[in-house]
């Protein structure tokens, strides 16, 4: 049990079908605060429809026994079909007492992560988990999230139109970003879903959907297009929503806004937009100035004043100048002013690890000076410039933390800075990242070796999922990155690739999976990946490689159609594998019938794949393929 975590005791219900298939109902539940009928009404109120792709997540709320509850439902596919052969989905719905989140807010994504693989107690007791407190600086706020938050204040629902390429984690992160721009207390009346039917009659305020809805504002994931609802909000609600959006975008740092709104924990409803705007306007600490700091916005003078105050030991005055620099950093100064600022910072060593400012104030000083001297949004080039300016030997984890608050533009930079700051910072970032994001950073050629190793270990801790399989297949299992990291060490490459193949395909690995794993995408499969896939396949890998890898490659090559047919015919003596080794063992069958009489190529590959070492298998297959192609060229 970690002291920094929030302990949550949640009520729960399981929603699905019984064997007699009478329809969806509450199958089991914890009965301390909710009855079966309570859960039934909740699950019907926040039903998103019938999704084709699972899992999906729905956020809801409940008021029960004079207390507020935050609900989160996880809809998954079950292994049991109904009477007509359709797969039955099941939903686990958890109700978290709002009082548990009031003192230490938690994000929706972290609640989902904690409840994802939890076991439901057989005795009907509550589920107890521990979650990380919300970290405003780790929440990425895209422009579309600002637009969605503004529109929700108008009391109209918002739909985000997106296709299946937008992952579950990306959808949850977007919902978190929108919710972070609203007072935390609105979660007692907030509902959202990672998917809803465009035709379902639901009561969900923020949802992802496949098609636009007439009763909602529609934002489109890949464009800036917006479609308004058939019936627009009342003029007063629209004006309040516009004021809300202006306050969010008026130049205040997003993590300040998120932190202030996270502190607005008093329950509040969408039905009164005035309350939402009042919560945003309440307490603006970054607008307060103290001490005898400069009255005008002159960052060069503020730097000089701060240096003089620190030298004289005048802490209050130094704090006033630091507040002024924080405010100044919200505007980009012209390049001549930047040069003067860099000269002053260098002369007074204000970015030194020994600067006489302690704790969070030092991080804010670094951040403000980085923004003023270089850029407010951190790019790869800006990062390199700052490293050179600070000095690589003088660069510390505190500098990395300050840089992370400049909103790095690339995912690789975010992970790099988190790792430089502390193992805990990287762990927190990994905990909020999806498989697609982790794999994308690992596949980035600019990612350094040690970070890629950390990401690899994080992938091995991920539970199997469709998102993880899709990300690994799209990256060709990072085979080119392992080749570049361990040239000449095929055994290390092979070990990593085998682990990732097992992670992507924990169950059956037959001809279809082998073809998917070896299909070229951004890069060609390496020899080590071919060997790892052959070893994962097992007996009969030779025939499978011929038909599900080599034949596919030939079919996609730029051959004349007649030549392609001639080449493919030369492979016909190798029997086509229909089943995976696991299916063959279960059925007591063989990949090829006894009377198929495979040719010498197939027998040789079958013999080697069954008896040689795994690396030998890969090298042998490669040599045979090269020889076969050479023979085909001669024949053609």
C-alpha cells in the first residue's frame, strides 16, 4: 500500500445475459449501498448501445443515500455466445464514492487502469483499489478538448466523430482532458463514453461516435470541422460558454487552470452554467503579485531584480520578481529581448543547480527562464539548445521537470524528460500511456537506447489487448530497432522478438498470425523476426513461411502477371498449412495429409524447424529462400 495513493472502496455490478438468454440484466452486485434495481436503472441510463469493437468504457454518476458517486463501466466481450451464436458482452460497473475523490482527485484513465483487471469478490463485498492522484502537468490539453469543454458549458451534449483507428486509451485521455477543463465537482453529474451509437437514445454528455448526431455538437477527430445541433442552446447559455472558453484560452498556463479547477471540488451541475464559470474565475493565484517587484512587464529588469534580491537574501522581494517572470513567460518576447535575457541569466547563473531558490519555486524559475530565453513550446531543436545552454554536466532532474512543463511537442521528448527527472515520473507517465504511444516512442529512431529498454520492459508488463497487438504488428515488432541496438547479436534480438510475439499472440499462432506478424509495413521483417516467428509457430513452420510469407511477398512484388503465376506455381509442391500446431495437436491431425507427399524443400524445412536451434532455423530458411529465388530467376 503506497502512501501517495488514493484508497478507493467501490460498489460494483456485473451486467450480462444468463444461460436462458432472457435479455441483459444485473447478474451479480455488491449490496452495501445499491440494490439490484438501482444498478439496473444506472446501467440503462448510461447504455451507449451495442458496440462492434470491445472493450469500451462509459463514465456515469449516481446520487444515492444523500451521497454522490462517480461511475465507470467497462464493457468487454465474453466467451459465451447467445442462442443465435452472437457473442455476448458483459459490463462491470463500478461506483466510487465522490467523498473518496474530493480530497485527492483522480483521473478517469487511472480509475479505468485500476479497475481493468480487478477480480469481483464472490462474497458481494466492495472492490478496494489504490489509484494515483491527478497530476495536472501530465494531462495533455489539445485544442479540441478546449472546444469540447466550452460547448459542454452551453448545456448541449458533444459528440466526437472518430473511426476505429483512435484507440481506447486515446479516447480516455481526451475525456480526461475535457473533464480537467471543468470544475472537478461537475463529475458528480458528468457522463462520457469511448463509443456510443449514433442512433441510440442515451443521456451521455460527451461521447465518441461513428456518425454525427443532430441533437449534439459534433467535433471531428482528424479535422477542425464542427457541426452544430439542430436546436442551438439558449442565447444566455451560449454567452456564458463563450466567456468560459475565452477564460481558458486567455494565456494562462494549462496546468495552472487544471490545478485550480481540480481544487473546485464542491458538487456542481451543468444545469447552472453560471456556477461553472464562477468556479473557473475563482482564485487566480498567478494573477496576484506580492512584495516590491517591478510594476511594468519588463522581463530583463525582472531578471536583474531577481539576481540582486537573491544576492541580498531578500526572499520576499525575490518571490515577487519570480512571480513577475512567471507572468512574463506567457508571452513570447522578440528575439533581441531573448538574447539580452540569455546574457543576464548566464551572467547571474540563474539556471545553476545551486541557485538560491528552493523546492517548487526553483522548478518554476527554470520553466519561466526556459520559456523566456528560448520557447514556450518545447521542440527537439529547442531541447538541444537548452541542453547546450545549461551544460550537459550541469543538467539535473529539476531542469528536466521544468522542461516537461513547457508542453513538449513530441511524445519522445515527454518520455525522455520524465526519465531524466526520476523513475517515479517515468512510471507515472507510463501508467497513463497506451500501448500505441509506448510502441511509437520505442520505434522512434531518435529514442535513446536506455529509454527504449525501459519502454520494452513496460510493454512486457502490459496485459494482452487488441490495441497492443495492433501497435506491435504496425511497428513490425520493433525488429529494426533491435537490429540497430544489437548488431551481430541475433540471440538478443531473437529473445526480444519472441517475447513480443508471445505478448501480441498469447493464444493460437497459426498461418494467419504468422502472415500478419511478417507482413512488411514501415520496414521489412529482419531475419531474427522470421526466426522468432518460425520458433513461435513450431512444427510445420517451413510450409507456413513459404505460403504465408514468401508467396505473399512474391504476390505483392512488381512482377508481370504471367511471371507472377509462373513463380507461384513453383511453390505448389509445398502443402498449404490450414491449421496451427496447437489446433493440429488438439484435433490429432497433421498440417499436411500423409498422402500429400511434400517436396524436398518442404521436408528439409520441416526437418530443420523441428530439430535445429531456433537461430539455425532462421538462417536456414533465409538461405533456402535466396536459393529458391535464384533458381526461379534461372527458370524464368
